[in-house]
C-alpha cells in the first residue's frame, strides 16, 4: 500500500468481520493498519466477530495482529 494513502488521515477503522475474509486480505489489512498508525491516524477496531466466519480458526490467531 502506498504511503500517500495515509497522508493527512486522522482515523482508520477496521471491521472485525473483514479479518475473516482470508489470509491474504487479512495481511493487507494489517499492513494498512500499520501504515495509517505510522502516519499518525487513530485506528479503531470493531470487535463484532461472527463465530460462524472463523471457519474453525481461533479468534486470537485472526485478530491479534492488529490489536
């Protein structure tokens, strides 16, 4: 993700269910969180996780990288 995407941003929000889509998408979300946080944006996380979307994975394995 290009750094100019985060320039001037004050907030970046992550929906908990978006972390369930798949490993590659999750990796991109984590990268975006780091990028926006580094640029000074406040990062918020909606922890409304739907257990049926976990697909047998433990919730901590899915969300810990952004907490």
